[in-house]
């Protein structure tokens, strides 16, 4: 036999009876008829009907001998309730941790110097814009960078030399730009128009294929669902190939991974229906559709899933995930952010990053819960943009406090292993202008580099 300590916990002992419960109590414990009625009235006033059923009113009585004491009428009921309590609510010991050093409570995470590579220093500055630079997009080859500004221009830069290759001028400020992942097309959102530009940079075969692809498509200059598609010949304009005109201003555009669908977020007025705030354009068919008839809340950001036909919509207070083929809502994520500003999807598609104007960053694990897995508050002011790296385990967030925080994020294929998220670097460099600083950021497709755009009309490249 082994003398092991027993872990059973005895039930608490019953309270011992007092003098008023005796079969022969003293005369001062006995009550007359008036006192009994007063006690009953007090019980009815102090307790509701449910509580009166569980409470027992004990009135002391005097008997000449013990054999004249009647049986306790509530004895069986009370014993049954006591056994039920012991059966349904087993007691257990509370193990208290004896912590002498508070540093022992801090989780053990690797040091930033052990998590290279990630952006460290500012290497290049791209200058040329005259106003706030609101959007950036890096070419899939990693050789060209496009930027859109409030000076109504789009500039295409050569990343290695900071040389401005092309300048495209429009009538209204540029709010969003995106390179097509397959074709040599740059989609530009300005005012109520989406303009498709072929900058004629990079591989000559890809440039020629893009022009031939646009020529063979049959686009008619007609209005379809408030979207007018217009194909522009090379004789009319050297670079612009296609325009899609909406009836309301555009806020954001996003290409699907195969490059055939373009998601568009519009900004309808308060008196207009929110059903037309999201439009999906089919490039190869020249067709536009509004997939959502009813939308609650103003749409802030949209993203396509990297590999699946899934569409993610971020409104002011929630994130909704839709399956495009099944045409149904898959999941709704509950965000503890007052106003969502930007979202991004992990390249593996199982995690979503969400930034808000209340300086909070939410990390969602879609396989785990609809609530945030982690919530971070690294920044002191509103967050403008959050981005994942397409190849490396990195994500970045830019804020109005003039900082871009780089974090290491390792996501494991083992579902039982939680993601490892460690902030590794704070990047600074942009000047403040009209109480604004960093507005957008984008990672290089292959290198651990990041581009940031600011209100000081410059683009800065941070490398390792």
C-alpha cells in the first residue's frame, strides 16, 4: 500500500440546533398568536413566491416529553435537496499559484533578433507627388510600385532606382489602386470611375497578351446595373484600355486571385440604398452585379479569399464571410472595435487581421471562434492599414501616430498549436501633415521589405 494523500473533500457540516429548536425551550422563545401572525406577514413581504417555497418558517413549541415531539415534515425534502446539491455540484480544491516574481507570469516568447528577416532600416524615398498619398500597390514581379494621391495622379515607380516611369493624371483624387495578378493591368479608382491602365512595363509578351486579351472581348458602351463599360482603343489613348463608370463615388477596389473578378466598394449617400455599396465586375464578360440585396451598416473594406470562392466584407462594426458559389453567409465575426478601418486575410486563408480607428488590432482564427483570438493595442492613435506578407510570416500596421509596427506571426498547420505573434520592430520616418501621418503600407511580394505612404507626399522603403 502506498500512503498517498487523499483528495476527497468532506461536505460542510450542518449547523447545530439552538435553544429555540429544543422540544423543551425556555418561555422567552415561545411565541403567542400575534407574534406568529406578524412573523408570517414579514416572510410574505420579504420573499417572493418562489423563495417562500424553499424557505421554512420554524415556530418554537414546547412539549412535556420527547416522545410527544412530532416528526419533522420537511425532513425528507431537505435531505433530498442536500443530496442533489452534492451530486450536481461536486466540490473541488482551488489550486493557488504561489508566484514570488511577477515576471514569471509573462509568456516565454522568442527574442526579436531570433526572428529575422523583417524590415529594419529606411533605405529609399520616392518623391514626386504634390499631396497626400492614399494608396499603394506593388507589382507581382516585385519590380514596379504604383501610388495614388490626392493630387489626382498615379505614379509608377521603379523600386530599385526610385525612378518615376509613368505619370497618369485624372480629374479627381485617386483613392485606391490594384495591380492585376495575371495581366499587365493597373486598376485605378478615381471619383465614380474605375480606369484600367496598361503601363507597358515588364515582360513584353505579357504587355502584348494583355492588349490582345482586351481587344478580343466584346464590350458595348451601354449602361448595365448603373455601371457603364467603355473599351478604349490604342489609337485613342496609349495606356488606358477600359473604364467602368458608376453612379456613386468609389472607395476601394480589390482583385480576385485569378485576376478575372474585381470587387468594388462604393460610398452611397445616407439617403441611398446600401445594396449598391458592393459591386463585383467580371472582366472577361464585361458584366457587373450587385450580389447583396440588403446590407446593414456602411461597408468599409472587402477582401477575396486567396484560394476559395469566399468574399469577406467589413462593415463599421462586424465582419461577414460569404460563400459566392453557395450564395450564403458562412460566418459572422464579432469585433470589439468601434469602427473598422482595414482588414486583411492570411495567405493560408485561416486567419483574418482587423484594424480599427480606436487603435485596436484584432486577430481572428476562423477555425477557433467567431470572437478575436487576440486583441492588441500597440498604437496610440487610429489605425489606417493592416497587411500580411504573401510569403513570409510577417504582418504590419500603420497608424496616425507616425509608426508602422512590424510583427512576426507564425501560423502552424497543427490545429492544436496556437499562432505565435511577436512584435519585432517599430518603423518611423514620415512627417505629420494636417494631423495625419502614415496612410497605407504594402509588402514586397518576395522580399522582407515594406513600402509606406504618408501625408508628407513621400513613399518610403524599409528593408532588412
